[in-house]
C-alpha cells in the first residue's frame, strides 16, 4: 500500500464529517440513486450479504433495509465506528477476508477498487466467499468521467484519458469553504472487464450517459459513476 493510501484512506475523520454534515451533497445524491437502481431487482430478504470496504456502511444498510443479513468490512477504525451504527462490522482488508468459502449470497464492492493497487486480489477473495451463482454489486468512479463540476452538478469526459492507467487526484471543495484531496487509480473499463472475467459473469452495467452541451470542455453527464451487477462463475 502506497504512502498516500495510508494517509488518506485509513484515517477518515474528515470524510465522516463531510458525509454527516452533507458538506458535499452532489456526489452523495447521484451515488445513492445509482446504488438503489443497481440492487432494485435483487431479492435481499433472508440473504447473507457482505459489504467489502464498507466505509460508513450506507450501501450495506440498503440491503439490510430490504431484509438481508449484512456484515461490513473495512481497514479504517474511524469508518468502522460509523458503519457499526448501521450494520454489523469486522475489521479486515479486502484481499484477506476472515470468512469461510461460499458463505455469502451477495457481496458489495462499492467505490473501493479504484483505490486499491491490486483490485484483482480482492475480487479473488470475494469470489471465494460467495456461494455458487452469488451476486457481486460493484461501483467505481467511471473511467469516462474526468471532472465533477460542483456548480453545474455535471461531470465532463476527456477522451484523451479514457485508455490511460495512472494515479489521479480528486479535489473536494466543501460548502464550508474547506477543501481536501484524495488519490485514486484511473484505469480504463477493459481493465476491469478483464479482472471480472476470471471470476464473474457480467450481467448488467450502468454508466454515465454523456451528452453534448454548451460547455467549453464538450461532453457532460449527470453523474460520474460506473455500476455493475455480476454473478460468480460456476466451477467447470
């Protein structure tokens, strides 16, 4: 894990404050709406669901509200303290999950893969703990989305960056005048499709729909996230 990961993604006190006080509302609104759409057809009642990299637990809570038994994992004690107010939790790394094989009916891996240096390790672990035909609900910042404009609430696409793999920086400008940064790995969608193919069958994707508007940068969409619904492959 690189140094900036240690500094930014383990100690999450400011991020908890941002979410609690709704200091960055545009990002939260479209993310939650997309998540609800993603799981809308999943019959969660009575199912065992693991939320890997659960953060403050809001995504796992969506499943719990639909009748699932949910447990969340994260490496951040600060985030786990918040998540435990919503769902059951355990401290664990995404690439070393403390569960037996084929324990869960579904897994959430939401807004985590793009901050991991080797997300394939986590996908392998998730596949291991999922039952046959278990579901994976996945989300990242869309590789097609370049910049989120907090004033217009639109994100722009930069075609020159679509096929690049590089470390990038988010800048969050908060309503109270403060700002902070987060690093992540920008990778093209074929990178993730290749990782999926080893363990999962892709069933559904939800992506930003970019439209032409009268902005100088060109293409804009109303949200910046990529969502996917996958099913664990059967062993041959």
